[in-house]
C-alpha cells in the first residue's frame, strides 16, 4: 500500500483536511494518507472540524502529530503546505508544495473555500496517479 503524507505547521487545519479528503476519495486497499505538523497544535481547529462535518467527514477524534523524519520515510509522497524549510528532506522521497492559506481564525466562508481548494487538489493528485 502506498502512503501519502500531508504536512503543515500545526497539523490542525490544511494537512488534516487533505488527508481526510484523500482517504475519503481513494481505495483504502491501495493508498492511505496520514498528516503531521512541524509544530503540532493541541487540537484540530474547530472551524476545520465544522466545515469538514458539512461534507460528511468527522475530524473530532483527530489529534495533531509531529512530523518526524521517520514518519516521512514511511511515505512515497510528501505534500507540504506552509512548513517550508522546517519540513524534513528525505532523499528519494517525492515532494510537492501546495501554497494554501492557513484556515486558523478565518471565517467559515474562507475555511470552506480552503476546504474546496484542497478537495480539488486532492482530486487532481489522484487523477495524476491514475494515469
């Protein structure tokens, strides 16, 4: 099974949404997404939990976790979202950067827009992987 790692700073917003979308949209016997952060927060942002609940994804039990080099080595692809140079560099690990706004403290309308952009990017990633 292939593992995709989504990483941002606090693992409380963007990377949580991306991993959730990936896992919702892909065959779990073929691929799995995990998420982590360089400086994990204490909880997933409430506004993120709310907008993901609107699309049938429950993030209430998700906890931010630390992005370590060993966690990154377990993946075949690392997608970063705002952690820049703080994200580990793992030789041979494919890496993409998605420049996305941090949803923390944003209005629900803005967080919905970020959620929808992440969904579109995940769908594009899955489409590229299928070809």
